[in-house]
C-alpha cells in the first residue's frame, strides 16, 4: 500500500496473497488519468503471482492506508476466484471468508467447458 500510485483518489490500496507453495505475492493500486485503465491492487498481485511462477492463492488480504481490511471489488473478486478458487480465504471487513462466500455462484472455467 505504501508504494501505491493514487494521485487522483488519494486512496492507496495494498494486497498480499499467500500462494500454495508458501510464497507471498503482493500488489498495489496504480491509478491513471484515464480512470478506466486504473489497475486495482489485486491486478498487480495476480500479475506478480504469474510472474513468479504461478500457483494458487490460498489466502488474501487487501487493506487501505490505515491497514483496515477492504472488500475486493467485483472485478477483483473474479480475479481471486480464477487464481484461488472457492476455498481461497479472504480477509474482509466482516472477518475471514472463503471465496465461495465472497463470490457466490461464481463464473469460472467450469462454465466454459
């Protein structure tokens, strides 16, 4: 979160994820003057996950500047589902929840088969 680029919203976000092989991956939000191309912190974390060898996310925590948990947006919930699946644990403002709780009836690879 400390390295976020958030000059427009002044709302830095950081995220960290535990990978099934024990690695930690992280990301931060990167804003853009063309708001639609702003990248959420989770986008950076998933890119870091793939850049460092892939794997599955086991647990994820996304926080604001004060270190308080944030609920990932809808787009990011889909990213977390794709790279962590239904059992990935997510720290939310209401406590730890599985992705199946955070994104019930998720769309995934099984829908494309």
